[in-house]
């Protein structure tokens, strides 16, 4: 498996666990800066490659009443401040081709949302910025199909591609994670990311918003790491999930994060020492 360059990090097999963590969406500067600092403190002294995540806009909402953004320009400015202040890479979603270049100025990784993972022009635009591209597997796709998504970015001249598992639709308003799919996606040669918080969502479960089962964040993340196919975790972390502007039912509470990440890093190191390549 190849490694992906993100800032000073190499993400992939044989490397320290990479972690994309932060609130679902940029709500305000104070909360974002404080959360980034708290996560940095929690991972200090443990072998984790921390990449801050937050969306500058949530274009995919359950209802018209769902929060979208404080304003793209303002949100990108805040993400840029995180990157500059803490000297850490940043990952955020893009939703249209025209957003790619401006986002690439402040983000080290451009993320393709799950529902947009088949949008060829969007993937190509992200790839052409030269930034790493993280493509989330659509809830409607087989894991084998993600090799085609990755090839779109690679053909555009960018081999720094990651693939993310975030659950598969199982009937109505339910997601399941097929752990076999992690191995399948890893066979593409791209590092695999496991999204530990979107995988516990219940889409539309609150009527006008998505529900969630955050009690399964840790056990599912442990199961994903145990496959030996995962090089990175994606985890939405919020200081006050019940009052979060988005994904209030599925984000991990910030006060639970330190113990959670320590347990996951311990498991990752144990599994990686046992994986036969």
C-alpha cells in the first residue's frame, strides 16, 4: 500500500495512526480554536498524526431548517487560523468544483462527501489543486466501486488519495459497517480511513435531523482497527454535542475523547505489530 503525504505526515501502512478530528461544522471561531487546542493536548505524547477537521458548509441537510454555514469565507478564514496557529494540517469538504481552489488555500486535504463520491468533475477539481483528496464511500456503493473513484483523482495527476468508510444503508434510516469492505478498499492501494461517528448516524432519525448511537463509536472503531486495513480514523468531536449545530446525536463528547483515543492508539499499535504484509 502506498502512503499519502499530508503536510509533514505520511499516512498509510506502517505509519502512526492518523486522526481526522474536530467538530462537524465551523460554528464560531472561539469554539473551533478551543476544540483544536483541547484535541492537541489530548494527543500530546501519544503517536498520533492529528489532522483537524470541520466543514465550512453543510450542504447536505435533512431538512430546510438544518444549519448550513456561518458563511463560507468566514469559516475558511477560521480553518486557516487553526492551521497557522497550531501548525497542523486541516481537512474539510468541498461540494462544488468552484470551491476547490479557495479551499485548497487553507486545507491540506479536500474531502469529497459521501453523496458526491461519483461526481467526476468534483473529484478531478479537488485532485488538480495538488492537495490530498479524501473520498468518502457513498452509503449506496459497494466497496469495490471506490477503486474507480480513486482512479479519477489519480488520472488527474494526484496520487495522494484516501478512501473513507462511513457505513452502508441497510433498510430505512439505518447504517451498517461491513468490515470486509475495509479490506476490499485497502486492496485499491489507497490508505483507508474509518469514519467512527458518521457510521453511527441514524439518517433522518429525528424527523427533521439525523439521529445517532454514539455509544457504538468506540466499539466500531476498535473493530475497524482490528481488521488491520485502516490507517486513519475520522471522528467528529464536540465540546457540547446536544447543542451542536449539526450531527448533535452522533458526535463524540470532547470530555470522552482523551480516553477514547488512547485506547484506540493502543489497539492500533498492537494490531499493526501483528499484521502480516
